[in-house]
């Protein structure tokens, strides 16, 4: 059986990770500090996750 | 809507309970992990195992030195699950799920995690701040 994959996205704070899970329907497994001054957290999600195409998103707005 | 899933060590499962402390308060805890699940998939069932995250020195990304580099299927296994659905008209969560876990060590390999993705807007913000 193949291991389930994870994917990761940088964010400025932990609440952004939860917002991503809410907005895109992802499962947030973990929020880690990165020691990066600006992108301070790593949001770890179950499975492969990618942001929707930004061009399409701006057209919807 | 999102499920808030709390993984707890079941009674009698924590041998090193005195080392299980909430870092910000110093209080003892038996919480092992929290997940926020915005997907539509079913909640965890008995047999589900938590993932365990590690930092391997040679693989550390200098841009994100604090982040994990590897993970493995972990030693804590869910044995029973309770789901609580709020009876409020508006709530932050669709439900709160408590997964009770037992310590059941297994031999599982470390896997390298994928690179941390940075979206275009944040990349621009980082460049502006650094310049």
C-alpha cells in the first residue's frame, strides 16, 4: 500500500493555515514554525494540495 | 465547514506523561495532535495512525530552518472515536471529533516531505520586505 502524501504551504501566521483548510476544503495536519521572519509558519496538509489558478480566481472576484 | 479533530492519548497510555506539557503554559496535557479537516472525507476510524514529523539536519531548507523535513507513520493509533455536533445555529465547526489513541509502536520508514510551496503574493511580499 502506498503511503499517503502530504503537501505544505508557507503562511504568515497560524490562522492562515486554518483559513486555507476552510476555504479550499483541505485537511490541516500540522502548523509548524519555520524561523523565517515573514513566512513564519508551514501549513502541512494531507494529500496533494495546490492553490486554484490565480488568474481564474481574480476573474471570479 | 470544518471538523476539528483532537487526538488524545487514552487513559493509561502515557508513560512519560510528565514530559507532555503545553509549551506556553507548562500544564500537563494528553493531546497528541489537532487536525482541521475542511474536506468532505469521513472522520478517522480505529486503526488510523498519526504522522510523526522530524527534522533531519542535512535536509533543512535554509529559507525555512525550523520546519520539518521528513515524516513517518507514527506510533499512536486511534482506538475509538467520538463526534460531537454543535446544536447552535452558527458555529465555527461542523463537528468536534475526539480520537482516543493507544501507543502501538511500528517500524515505518522516514519519508522526505515535499518542498514548502509559497504562493505568488507571499513571494512578492517576502521580496519587498527583504529588499
